[in-house]
């Protein structure tokens, strides 16, 4: 056993030792229940300190790969199971040929600003003279800095908000680390964190964002390396963080200077709430992602990313070994869309239309006795008695919605589905009646009523 483990180690850091043992567990070479060699034996064989091996064992224990039983030693808890289907993949594509697909979470194509006009204005844009040109077009960087909710240390552009989160996660999070997220959370973020072996800790949210008292408890109990949150138009609930709440969260984080903050402002200019960031209080620890897919077009594949210079430099340097840079032609299109008066007016009009659609659907749902939230953005979070039964009932009416379970870190006390309210253009009352019926609600009069938050919120 000792030789098997030490022979698999090609990196004698704590992380490398943990990774080697994890690979052996995954491959089944370390079976369930196998007793691991002592820390001192492994340290002596590898020529490292016992502290290094102890740290590796702690990482494996936090990740659930091994169990430590005091003086009895450490044992393999279970083989790493084949990766489950991504949470993200469970959100849509479950039904084909439905008349109304509200499962996607995408913006209304007809409300996006015209890229054709932008390309015409740009003309023959030959923007790349070297593979080592600046990653961001200088005029675009100037505009982005003017729009940023706080003065960023360093800023770059990557291929969309998820690309930004993926690259930041790969830089910040290591195997066995704890990471705090909102509960519910955006499923791809949970997939990303689970893919690097992080342990995810869910913190409840209310109508102002992540709950500061619960965050404080999680910081104390788990010693996380990072907190991930959505400052505006939270997906799936639509909640936007208030300035006061941002200050309360910053106060909770002040006593934990090693914890990084990662903000995913994915809704961008279609959010009705103003930009808010913990970077206003903790700029040296805040990573802020500004997405443009919802507001300016998914096919632009662009997001801006700011953070401490060492982290952004690490992300940019790693990209040199892959895509190198995000298309400067598309950056020129984005720059035009952010500065052209007609394009700005189109985005403002879209923001207003989305707000009207959310309001109309919420009012109609309340009239039919359903409980839902959709304060901002394009999504609506509907409480249902039984998720699967609700989805089946809606499918019978030719309607697809996203299941709520992939968004949950831990149970919320009630089941939900997510509806892309931004794609609902008309006939709000008829749709609301069908949604409420599927949710198990009963009509409670003809007028709107207040919408209490789903159980599990604070």
C-alpha cells in the first residue's frame, strides 16, 4: 500500500499527494475500507515533512475521499463515483417540440440591439497585429472602466461570464477547498466547483441578497477560500443585492482577509437594479464579472473580468496557451454597442419590456394563488408542490420549464421550477392559470396578493 501511494506521487506538495491518492481511489486501486499508511511512513518514504502529508490527508477528508478514525488511522471512504450528469445539462433540452419553451434562460432575440448595424459602422476592422497584442482593445477598456461599479485594479475580457468563472475557479480553488455560494445558486457554478473537488457550502438568500448572519456562520464554521454571489438579477430568483446588504456582507467578510469574493453580474444592462459590488469596500479581494450575453447578445461570447492584478495576470497568462485572446472584432462590436446612441436606446427599451413582462406574469400568478419571485432579470422562480408532477403537467400543455432541483445546494423546504419570464410576450393570464394549476395552487380571488418568499428563505 505504501509503495502504491508513493509511486503514484509525481508532485510532493500537499496538493500533489492528495491528487495522487484521489486518482488511485478513482481508479479503484485503493478499495473502499483500505487503511492508508501512517502520515509518518508516507512522509519518510517521500522525503517530505509530516505536516505536508497531514495537509494532503485533511484535503482528502474534506472532500469525502477518506475518513480519519483517530488512533485507528485513515481509511478510504468510497471510490470516486463516475461523474453525474451536469446540473446545467438538466435545465433544458428535456422536452423537444414543445410550443412554448421557457426552460432556456436566454434573452428574447428580438430585444437584442442590432449587430448588423454595428458591423456596418465598424467596417473593415483589422485589429490584430500580433498574437501578443493587449487582450482588451484600449478604447473598450476605457469604456468598461467608466461603467465599473468600483475602480478595478486590473481588467480583461474573456469568452463570456461562464468562461470567466471557469478561469477564476481554476486559479482560486483547489481540491478539498470550501467555497460559499448562494442557495439556490446558478447550476453551472456548482458544476464548476464540484469539478475541481471543492466542497460547496450554501447560504440562504432573502429579498436583498445573501443573508449576512448566515454568511458569518459559514465563514466561521468552514474557513472557505471564496464566496461566490450574483449581485443583480439572481438566477433563478431575480433578487438584486441592495447597497446596504453589500455593506453588511463586507462587514461579515472583513474579519476573514484570506477569503476572495467572486461576483457574477451576468444580467448587465437589462437589470433594473443599479450596479452594486462588494469591491466598493473590499477592492483588493473582489473579482467582478460583467456579462453581456443577456443584454447585447449571446453570440458575442464576451464578458469583462476585473480583480487583483496577480489573479487577472494569471488568468491572462494561462489564456496565452489556449485561445490567446477574445476576438477583437467582437470586442469592437461590443464597444460600438456600448457607445452608439441607438444601441443604448435598444437595450434600455429591452430592460423596460422585461420589467413589464415580469410584472404582468407575477400579477397574473398571484391572482391565481401561486407563489413566485421575479424582482429583476429574465427569470421567475415558482414554488410548486411537486417539481416532477408540475413539469409533466406543463408538458401536457406544450410548455417546458427548468427544474428547480439543480439550483439547490441543500433543500429549500419547498420545490420549485424556473420560468424564463423574459420570453413570455403575451397571454399572461392564460399562462399563469396553467402554471398555477401545475404548481398545485388554487385560485384565491381575482385580484393580486402579496407574494411571500418560498420556505427556506430568511
